[in-house]
C-alpha cells in the first residue's frame, strides 16, 4: 500500500505542476523506443496482479502516436497522446479476442489501458495511473529498439 501511495503522490505532484517540462525530458525520450513489459497491476484495494510470465503484456509507444500492445495471447493497437509532461490518453484501442490460457489478465489490462490518465517514469520504470486512481500499472523496459515496429 505504501508503494501505491508513493507512486500516486508522485503522479499527483507531477500533474499539479505549473511548469511544463520541455520535450527533452526523460519521459519524452524514453516513452518511445522502448518495449515496456508489464511487471504488475496494483489496485487501490491493495490487490496485486502479475503476469504469469514476463513479456506477455507489453506496450510500444511509437513517435507517430500509434500504440502497439501485446495482451497475453492477443495483439492490439491504439493511439496515444500526451499534451503535458505527465498526462497520457490512450484511445481507439482494439485487440484480437483469442481465448488465452486462464487465468489471464487480458481483460483487466485492456480495461486499465482505456482508463489511463497519467504516467511517470521513475528509476527506469514506467507507471501508468488510471482514472480516479483506480490502479497503477508498473512496467519495466524490455528491449530498446532503434526503429519502432
């Protein structure tokens, strides 16, 4: 719970900042060009969900505003925008609907992405916060790519 509180506090402080970071900030440099792998999802009720294997849930933010996802045995795409340093909106999210090996976080992952409102990169990890602080999604960098796929 303390970790979730600290992350939420960091997100709120960043969101309330009156100065916008320049485009050369760590966030804008590292959000794209990295395959982000889901490490865990922590809900406000202290429930923690982790993928059964690394690399099953990934995000790749492309510089053109496209988002490529892997959600367990499914693949998907969407659009992302970030008008301020910590704000993040994911829209037009679509994915295949294959039946993955249970238990799967597919539905939870897709739902949380649809409600994402802000992000922060701290100590090399990406944290996405959902609307009304419903959950925090923690990602670690997978592989760095020179060209987004």
